[in-house]
C-alpha cells in the first residue's frame, strides 16, 4: 500500500512528510508543520490519534479534517475581537508546487502566519471536570484558586477559571498558578493572555449553548508577532476542548463527551500498561470515535462536515 493510500485511510503509520514534496519543520502527535517562507507556515492535520502520551497504531478517518475545519470556523467567529494566525484554508491559495497534492490536503490544511509561540497552555474551565476535579478533591482549590466547599464532579463553577499550564514537549503538561505564569512570561503578557482566554471561552460557551452543547473547558495557545499577541494552533476543537451534550448533562458524574475520551476509556479496559506499544483500535471503536468527531462538528457549526449527496432521480 502506498503512503498516500495509507494517509487517506487514516493510518498514522504513513507519515505526511513522506507524501508532501517538502521537508517537515515540526511533527506533532497530530499535526505536521511545513515552512512556506519567512512569514508563512503550512499546518496539516493528519488522522493520527494519541492517548496517554502515545500515538496509536491506527488513526480515525476524517479526524484531521474535523480538527482543521472546526478551527477555521472558530477563527472566523472570533477574529473580530481576537486576532489569529489563519491566512487561508482554501485550496486555490495553496502554493503552486503543492497544487498537484490538493486532494490529500483538502480540508485538512491551514496556511498561517509564523509567530513566536508563548510556551503556556491557556486553559479555561467553566465546569469542575478532569484534572481540576481531582485537584479540588485533594485541596479544595484549582490552580491555586480556592473554591467553595461541597462542589460536585462536573458542576458548573461560580465563574470560569483561568488555569494555565506549562507546555511540555514530551509527557504531561504541568498545571501552574497564575502567579507562576507571571514570573515565567511577565505580568503584562500574563494578564493579556488570561483576559483573552476568558473572553474567548465566554463567547464560545454562549455559542455552544445555543447549539445544545456545554463547553466544559478548553485550552488556547498564543504567539506573538512583534508586540502583537495572536491566537495560534487550533481553537475550540474536540482535541482542545471538552464538549458535553446539554440534554444529557448531569452533575455528579462524568458526562458523555465528544472527544477522544471514548478511546481512552477503551484503552483503560484493554489491559494496556500505558508504557509498552499501545494496541490497535478495533474497527468498531474507530467507527464510533469518528462519528463522535463528526457529530461535534455538526452540532457546533449547525451543518454536517460531509453533506449527504443528492440522489439523481
């Protein structure tokens, strides 16, 4: 099977850099980034999927397209108050030497402005879930912020919390306090990133609520171009956010989410030790995970990523 065929079927073993006619600048767990020139990058979202710091042997078809198209959607929705790095995701804007590869890039690429990354994960939490719930159970606080006693798992917080983390190249990111963040990046930049993150979260949470979704938490990444701070990477996707179905939401447990938690749950039950090579995902888990990503897109945007084809009578 050719590399191109592997990529099209969502197999992460096929590296995108073996297909594109240029050297990869950075290869992440999901995205491959290429330098177009001194001011622009090409970001390509593959169908790879990772869990517990491992890239899994097989991917989720169309996952990269969902991540890319949702990011483009949210960049478009928020650009009027928060500048971002997106230049284009349109095939006609591809450089001439990549046009012949447009079919494999279609819907999964962004041409973006090159920025200096701020190495802080800007996390905003509107609900008590995930690592925030674990921290609250132990300390009664989240990221150094004391919370009211007696809160339950998945409960809505009195106000959204900004809970930064250091961005690790390998392993888990480490949660830090806002005071620690100020020492790392400076008071002025820290406050600017906090305020921008909270504004983005509140705006997106209100939009999601109108679509029948709860945006429980999300993380943003920012970069700088000169003195200007812009939103970079991805935005408000199922990989960077925890979306819950509002109709099924209940306090006191773990609501069903539209992200890769479904894959994590299967891996936890599989007996994998999280240290050795991870097992291959069964076809039914791949199919169900793909459907969750497509459903997330449909609910957020209000239309399917792949509209049904009209029948010719």
